[in-house]
C-alpha cells in the first residue's frame, strides 16, 4: 500500500478526482493546505481523510514554511506527494527532499506557458490546442520529467474559461492515472523523461 499526501490551496478538484478514483494499492494518508479556508479540506474531512493546514503568511521566509510543511508531510510517511492546485513556489530544499516522489499538474503543454494565466496566454498566442502536463517536480519552476500530457482543442470564440473547463476535464482523467502508474511501479525516470513500463503510448497522452 502506497501512502499519498495531497497538497491543495483551494477546492482541490484534482484531489477529489484522485480520491474518487479509489486507486488500487493507494491510501490517501492526508490532505494538507497552505490556506486555512481551502474548501477541499472540508471535502476530504467529510470522507474520513486526515487534514491539516499551515498558513504560509505566518512564516518569515519561504524556506521556514517549507520546512514546517515537510515536517507535517513526513509524519504520514508518504511514498508520493501530489500537488493538486498547491499555489506555492517550492524551495530547492523542498524539491530535493522529495526528489522522484513529488508530482505536479500544470495547465499547459509544457514547456510552453510555464507560470500563471496559461489559458489567456495560449489564446493571445493564437494556439489551436491547449492542455495539461503531469510531471515530477524539480527546483526549476514547471519543469521536471514529464509523466503524461493531455491535449484539447481551442475553438473559435473560446474564452479562457472555456479552455480551462475543457482542460480540467482532461486533468481529472489523467492525474489519477499517473498516480496509479506510480503506485504500481510503472514510472521510470530516465533523465528528463519518464518511461511507462506498461502501455507507454496510451499512458502518456490523452486527447479530448
């Protein structure tokens, strides 16, 4: 059984997708947040999942917060830490501590549109597709070995909200699959790529 700790900052829709997937050999050990009012904490608590919160505003530095968060996470002995809308730039120390077992989802087809406002920027650039990327986290923002990617069309007349909704539907399918592949030992990091030992092509891409 693999212990998974999920970090959120808001409603945690990807966290909910992972929990609802009831992934074999996975135990959601805890859901933690840097926001005391994150709606996802109540959702998780109602399902019997341990929750905790740590307000980053109460710490004098980013490293001080990350160190305190690591202590909370490590209490659950996680095999994997999943970032599901955790809106914090992580320190190199945090990333190194969980190297190879820290996973994130980003709402763009990386390496394009790192950072924020991805859908607005894709529309401004005239892109015909958008998507999401699941990757292992490194100290460099929105980089790291890519596990899988999802691609959706950008249609004439779309707003950023339209694109976001389309991408989110794919995220909710792709992220539980990535966690399941990790738990089953199918993900093998090779440099900046991740090889899936089973059904590699099907596991890496999802289109909608």
